[in-house]
C-alpha cells in the first residue's frame, strides 16, 4: 500500500514539474510595441488604453508597451475631475496578414498602432457653471 502511495506522489510531482518547466519567451518585438500618449498643453494626465480585452494605464508623455492587435484602441485621458479627452486609433495591418487576422481574430504580428497618440483634454461641461470655471484644488 505504501508503495502505491509513493508511486502516486512521484507521478504527481513529475507532472507538476512538467507544468512548471520554463516556457520559451515570446519575441516581444513581434507581439508588442511601445507607444506614447501625448496630451498637448496638459502635464500630469493619466491615460487608459483599451484594445480588445486588454487594458493599459499610462502617464501622459511616458511610453507604455501594448500588445499588437487588430482592434481599434480607445484612449481616454484625465487630469483631475475637470479635464478629459478621448480618441480612438486604428492599427495598420500588412495586406498579406489582414484577411487571416480579421477572419480568425488571431494574434497580429504586423498590426502597428501609431508610435505617438495625441489626446486633447478639455474642461468637462459639468465643471463649468455660467461661464465661470469651478476648479477645486
């Protein structure tokens, strides 16, 4: 009985070791790219980038690494409770890969978002009362 228990433990440990084996790292230049979100005239803004089911956060004017995808990227930036801006960008896709990517929704090595995305921040309408700007610090 102890022998069967020992064999079961040994088999479980072997299977666990197989699942914990290091995997080959993906080539980051093929599947990821670095972009920067710029907020002209506004410093210290925080941005959220949404592409498919992936969400990223970044400070404006700082680089962020995102996964290449065929999905449009929605970029929303905020500076405190009174300033916001939104933009959507489309990736470029190599023609030879386009049909497969859009039909199968697979990874896209040739998908490329712009290296720099500009988001113009404006005062939110609820922050303005009768032409007087109500900004709390």
